[in-house]
C-alpha cells in the first residue's frame, strides 16, 4: 500500500471514532519517521482561553498511535495497536491551534519492534510526542509505551 493510501486509511480510522472526529484533527505531515497532527484551538479551548490539557494529551496519543500503525502498515503487518501507559508533562499554556508530532524514542528500534511482532505475535515500543508553542518552545511532552498484537 502506498503512503497516500495508508494516510487516507489512517484518517478514516480517526474520523470513524466519534470523540476523535469531534476534535476536527487533520494529518499535517508524515515522512516515515514522524507523524504530525493538527487541530483548531476553537474546538479545544478551556476556561482560561488556551488549549485544554486533555486535548493536547489526546492529540499526542493519536499522533503516536498513528505513527506506530503507519509503520506496521508499511511492513505489511496487520495488528491491533494499543497505548499501554504514558506520561505527560504540561509545560506552558498554548493560545494557538494545536499541533502534535510523534516519533520513535531514541532507545527504541522499528526493526526490533517489527521483528518481535513477526516472531512472537506481539511487540512493544516507546514513542515520544510534543506540542510546540508558536515561538518554538514546548507546551506539552508525551512519552508512551505502545503494544501491538498480530491479527489472526
């Protein structure tokens, strides 16, 4: 499956989940190593007029899940992907549209993850994401362990 088709499939997964569709997210960029999602601030404003922390967490989770799903799709593996656990740090308020970019953690390996899934039918890896501020700072960071289980 080519990248454009895989991205369209990923977007369809996102839009089929009612809470995700309500976020009005869009896939902004994918280069095989990083996946970036965007969502309008207008749909994620808290009582202080900035981005709701839960929305930033959700967007980072979805970017990370999407990245893992895209890599497995590219490897020709059909599997279910789950977030096992995560840690989020909120560093600064965001008064702009939300953007989250996910990438594999530096200590993890796509090759090891995919080989483990092929050999054992399950695998785990670590992904990191962040929500940048317009000035180049960081509003929030995310680190998570994802697991994948091969489908039948």
